[in-house]
C-alpha cells in the first residue's frame, strides 16, 4: 500500500460495484468453508498419520495446497473486492499471482498423481502393492517441484503477471501473447503441460480403472478371499471419492481455462471482464470440494473425526464450571497422585478399579463403615456413610 501504482488505472475495477460486493461476499463464504474444512481434514490426517494409505498422502497434500490458496488469496481478494479496486500494490500483485498459480497447479498435478496411483493399484495390483508411503512422499515432492517451475517462470521473465481484467485481483497476463513471444511460449506450455496433459491422464486413468473393475467383477466375486475383497473395497472407495474430487476441481477450473485461452489466442478485447470474474469465482470455489467429499464420504476419516469431537466434548465437560471447585481440585489431585488408583470419587459417584475385600456393614441398613482395598496401592481406605444407591452401583 502507498505505492504510486496503487493509483494506476490497471488496478481499478472494471465491473460494477454490486458485482464486486457479490464477489467479495462469495469469497468470504469460500474462505470460511475452506479454512474449517481443510483444517479439520489436516487434523484428522495428523491423528491417523501412522495408518495413512499411500493414496491418502495425496488427499492430505491437496488439502495443504487448498489451505495455502485460501490463506494467500482470500485475505487480499476480499477487501479489494469490497473497495472496488486492488489495494496492495504491484509487488504484492506479483506474489498474489504467483501463489495462485503455484497452489492451483499443485492441486491439479496432485490430482493427476492420485489418479495414476489409483490406476496402478487397481489395474496393475502386482506393481501397485509395491507402491509404499515412501514412494508417495517422493511423488508429493515432485508435484510441488513441477508446479513451482510454472509459478516462478513469470518472475524470471518467462511470461508475465498482471492485474486480472476485472481489476481487483492478479494472475497471468493473458493479453501478453499478443505482443510478447516469451509470454506466448509460456502460455502454450502452461496449457499443454498443466491443463491438457493432466486432464488427459486423469481421464485415461479412471477409464482404465472402470474397464478393469467391470471386466473383473465376476471373477472377484467368485475367487477372491474376504481379506482381498476388503482391500479391493477400500481401493474402490478411494477411486470413487477421487473421481468426485477430480470432477469438482476440473469443473471449477475449466471455465477459467476456457476464458483464459480465449483471451490469449483470440481477440482479448472481445472478452468481457465479467467473464473473467465469474470464472475466477468458480476457480476459487475449488478449495472447498476436497474436505467436503472426504470428510462426508470416507468412513475412516468420519470415524476419526467423531472420536476427536467426542474426546473434545469430554474434555469440555470435565472442565465444566458445573463441577464444584473443591471437587475438581480433589479429583485432579487424585489423578495426579496415581493414575492407577483403584477407587475414585467424582460428583458423588464411585468407580471401582480394584478388588473390595472385608467390607463390614453397620447396624444401620444401607451403610458401610469401612472397606479394605487389598488391590489398591494403599493399605487401607476407610469410607464412611455411603448411601445404598452408590453401594448398589458398586455391586
């Protein structure tokens, strides 16, 4: 902020203020949904990190790239949309555009790698079974390196970054091929290697998977043992969810790719700014599909999430102010002394973890004067005037 370029006409919005406000509002919704969904997905992945399947590494990596796009783009795009112009200057514009290209290409390349892994495991199980978590990690690193080449290119004068035609965000300068050869070569390579090739690989991979599954369904039902069937079902679920994410992602980014190619290889003056604005909104919605699909539809992710939320509720309840401070202090003190203590009291309730021996009843029915806990680390615990209800629960 404060740069002279802030006043440049290139950073002024070219669409109506109402459309800018609508874009900013949609971006705000996408930002919240993406933050919540991807953070939860990463938390679940962290808790089940020791049992992650190789294909699930790409799911987690996709969540990281979606979260990176959310944190780097939305905080700049939302206020700019509401202010009806780009607010953050030329340098930030370049970085914003680089982050958009990096995380967007990383997500698409990641989905391409995931489709190949699924194809390998389903269509070529002899080779697919050898694909380990180490291979998955190595492939994830390759995904980031591949995306980085095209993201850093315009900063090294191969292609150009500039303001979007609608003015309140930044991306690749799609009009540059009309007068720069290097920009033309960059966009041709970008289209071939970062859109056409990944889409082709994804389509062919899932086509081979579909043909393999259809051709072997009867043989699987007749000859495969239950453990192998269970594994096949797990792979089948990952394939179905991966297809769903790919369709959502490509459906979100295809409008932008079409509009961008129209501007790059056609008459850029005929492309309305509103077309770029609508395409940009669709593209940024891609950050919410991955957590939506996997958290809602993948059973082991749902179970892990349910366990986490149940544990959180128990912790909140345990620290609830409904408990008397003195009782909370006593309970905490007893747990700190010995976690294996055989008898614990909390809110008047008694839980037994050891053997109760030599309990003597008093003359008054329903009361116990004393009990010796021989299975406790303490030699004797004296309990006075217990009501009949806890005694019944104890028995």
